[in-house]
């Protein structure tokens, strides 16, 4: 009996050490993203903790197998140990994988931002701004949300703003004012604060830019429902210790959430014979399309767009509005017909230059339109096509007589 005390005591110490190291490796995950810069030493330190945990686990398994214990218990320990060891190996691998997922909530997406996202001193994913710029050239400002900032595009030079800027560099200074998550109202405020005044302004509009048109209280009153952001959370990554800190578990949960959302969307579509029938239902009130189909809400949003129109007219500048539809196959046509169509009619009525990208992008499939499996932002191909169209459009503007 005395001979078994030492192995048992050693086993207890190993289990305790295994727990402390494993817990520590999970606890320090937020530290990896404590600033916007990728620091290799942080990742290596966490990898060291995981590797040490794996080593202790192997020692524990070997020690346990040598002890005189029932065979069934040994097999259980071997099985659980093998599963845990596989977890450590996969955690090490996934810790270094960057995947853009359409937001910054998942850990693999945070990795992507660490690896690929750099901002200038003004807070834009653009080069440093020289004030004043070359006065002999016109200033082209492109403003919008993540579609302009290039969410999911690894190299900023592959964005349509950079491609366009390179082509027009002899006659124009091009500036990217894209910020993830902002809407039309904030875009206007940012344009006014920008240190360079545009000669040509490209406003990129996406369907969710209408979000700031009403407050939560107004949405409750006008739509009979809370704001979209309060009904549908930005991420389905539930807040729990393991899911927020394990790269492997976080990635598994991301796939499960996407599958569940896809299944829910399919069931919702199957429950209505047409989209028009869906619009008449109470369920549609929690869909962003309800904002566009409510005259009071739409009027507020159009007033925000009109601020850009009046600004450029008062200063005798050129405004081009670029209408992006949602790019996934389920919403590509719907976002054009029931959302962007309202904007296009309004802009045409106000004699404002507008480019509806739906007709330009409808010839390519979803897999070529979106940047990745988990991210519905524009792909490099879409950025290229948009740059091609804008290059031709702006060159035609410059050749027209005043």
C-alpha cells in the first residue's frame, strides 16, 4: 500500500499542474488581442503553455498505465487522454490560423485582423495622409463601411479604391475613408472632419446603412418592433469561458452557428410562398427590409443621404453614389429590389449620379462574389470589377466638357 502512495501523489500533482497550465493557456487568450498589433512572443508563450500541458498529460498517461488498476479504467484513461491530447494539438494549429468571418467576434477573425489590418493616424485602413496634398491633382474621397475598408481582403492594394487610385494617380489623390460598421449618418460626419476636401466624392451605400435612421424608441413606435441590433445580436458566439478562449472550440461553435442560421433561414423561406407574403407578416418586422418599406423610416434615411447631395452641390463638387447589394445568393436580388431600389429612385429623381452594382455583379455566382466561406464581403474579383467600372466612369466624366 505504501508503494502506491508515491505514484498516486505524483499523479495528483500532474493533474493539478495539467489543470493550472491548461487554464492559464485559456485565460491569457484575450491578452493576445490586447492591442491591434500582432506580437509573436504572445502566441509563442501560449503555445508553450499548451505544449507543457500536452507533455504533462503524456507523463500522466504513462504513469497511470504502469499502475496496478483495472483494465477498463486504464482504457478509459487512455481514451480520454488521447482526446485531450488531440485537443491540445488542434488548439496549437488553430491558434495561428487567420480566417475572416464577416466580423471581429470569432478568434480566427481576430487573428485575421491582427495579421492584415493596419490603420493610419486618422483611424482609416489607408496610407498616411499628407496635408495639403498635391494641389495640382483632384482629391477623390471614397467613403463607406467595411465594403470600402476591405473587410476580408488580405492586401489593401486589392481593394477597388487602391486599384482605382493607382490608375488615376497622375491626375488624382485617392483616399479611403472606409470604417467597419458605420452608417450613412456617421459617414457624413466623418467626411466633414476629414482634413482634405473632396473634388470627387464616392459614397458607397450598403443595405444596412439605414440602421441609424431611427432610435430604438422610434423603431418600437414606427415598426412595432425593436431595432435590428437588439433583435439579432452581432454574433452568435455565446459568452462562455471556453468558447471565448479556445481557438478550436470557438471555430467549432462558429460552424455550428452558421449551420443553425442557415437552417433557420431555409425554414423561414419555406414557410412563405413568396417574399411579398413574408413582408406582410409580423416576422418581417425583425428584418432590415422593414426599415425600407416604412415611409417614415425611409424618409429619415433619405434625408441623411441628401446631406451628401447638398454638400457637393453647394461646393460644386462631384458626387457618385455606389449601391452595393448584399452579395450572398439568398439576399442578392432581395436587397436590390426591396432596399437599394428605393435609393436608386430617389437619387435619379434628384439627378444624382448613381451606379447600381447589382447589374454588374449578377453575372457571377455567390462563390465568386463573396470573399470567403464565412465572410459575405466583396471578393477580390468584385473589387476588381468595381474598379474597372469606376475607372471608365470617372474617365468619361473628366472628358465631358464643363
